[in-house]
């Protein structure tokens, strides 16, 4: 399986559930609204200091379009990283899956994934 490393450094931000998506989040990767919060994953350099956020995440995208009946993609990735004690945050879209890891774990994650047979592009 091929994984595309995305060059942007991301933050995971938490806002009140009723908040509109703010202008600073225009380059967002994901916006997730539940009844108790609004989570925005966006470029770290866009996030104001006053926003509650966890910063400096690297991101990988599973390349290609995944059909809805494909089983175990995130499980396979998370298993490899869990064995290396690297936590992830996964996000799925209609076409594919993404996973974020702390930049501090990037080198270890690349090594673990490569050794497990994943091909990492750039």
C-alpha cells in the first residue's frame, strides 16, 4: 500500500459546537461538527494562539480511491504504529483515509511503516 506524506504541518483545534468555521481555517483539511464541539484540522501556522489546539502533526494520505467495501486499511496502519507506541488520529473522506501523527514521532513512524511494507511517497 502506498502512503503520500503531506508537507503541511497540521493542528487539531477545538471550538464551541455552535461556532461558524472561522476565516483563519480557510486551508482546513477537515471540519467535524458534533452536538458538543467543532473540530477543525488545519495548517498549524494559521491557528491563532487563543484557540484551544494540539499542534505540529504530520499527515499521511492513503493513495488512490478506496472503495467502501475495502476492509482493514486504518487497522493495518494503526497496528503497525501501535506496535511502535505511536498514537494516530485517523480521518476518512469519501475517497480515502488520512492519519496524523505528532511530528516528534515522524521518523519512527516512517521507519515502522516502511519496515511493514508500506511505500511512503516523498
